[in-house]
C-alpha cells in the first residue's frame, strides 16, 4: 500500500472514532477501530521527516497546524452555549515528534530536554496564577510552547514516533511496535492504581488504546511509495471534521 492509501485508512478510522465520541448511541467498536489511526499518522510523520528535503519547513508546517488547532479548540470553548470542553489537537504530538528528531539529528537533544522542563513553569504560571483567559488551559499552552507533557496522547506517543524513525526494517518495526503495544496494555491494566496526575500527564489515552496493535499489519503492507499525496487535505480535514461532528452531536442530544 502507498502512504496515501494508509493515511486514508487511518483517516476513516479516526472519523469513526470521533463519530462514536461526539454522536450519541453510536457503536462502541467505532472507537476500537479508531485506535489504528494515531500510530499510522505517527509513522508517516517520522517517515516524512526522514525524506523531506526541507526539515525546518516541515516542522514549521506542523507547528502552525498545532497552534491553529489549539485556537480552534479555544474558539469552540468560548462560543456561548456550546459546552465544548475538548482539546483535540493531534498536530501537537506530531510536531513534537519532528522536533525531537531534529534535535537528535543536530545533536541538540539536551536543549529540547531543558526546554521541556523549563516551559512547564510558564504553562503552570499562566494557567494557575496569571489567568489570561480561563479557556487557555495547559493543553493550549502545551501546543503553543511545544511541551510534550501537555499534548494529546502524552509523551509516550512522541516516543513511539521517535522509535519509528530508528527502527526501519519490518522485523525491527514489528518487534518495537509489539513491545510498545504490550507496554500500553500493561499501563492500561495498572493505571487504576496510579495517581490521577500521572494518568493525565503520562498516560493520556483511553483504556483500550492497546488495540492500536491492529495497525501493525497495515504498517507492514507499506510499499515505500508516496501515492497521490493529498498533503493539505489531511491538514484541513482534521479541524473541519471535529467542528462538524461536535455540532451534529450537540444537535442530536
């Protein structure tokens, strides 16, 4: 399968997941199917970073998408009567995957770690002590400041993307992905005994996230070809479908 074909499969899985999230009385297995979406998109961000001719432009595009989606969430939360409280922004971890890979390639990983630690201070400061606007939460500032602790999926999804970059053969990919999925399963079983703060920061995913294992056969079918591309289609589809599904679901309540 080409990259475009696999991304479309991931997009359909994501759409089903979000239909089940927003629309009342939809089958729960839609959300199970949705678990294959994130790892496929993560894989192709790592793969795209490896092959892009202009890495800084690639990172800038992901960052702009991340910040734009943070403002989409902010606007939806601010509209009177919507009751929107979500923070869907998968662009944020995708950008951070690229940023971590850039830092590794340029041997500047220490600077990224220092930024991850130091940027926690202004995030907490502006959300807890100097509230600019009450809807600007940690996930908003996490996207703007590029902090891996406050993004959708958490730090583990970022590490998944970094691993995809380095484990390129099918055998390496399979072993790494199986171990990662097993880790997610163990975390799912054990996290009920963990502190709520740990759950929110480090394990920010649903209890059935281990079903992401089902994406492995699809990743192994990738033939190394780009396909039709449709690059900007995926960038625009994400915020548009979130907005539409939210208002459709609200109208059906």
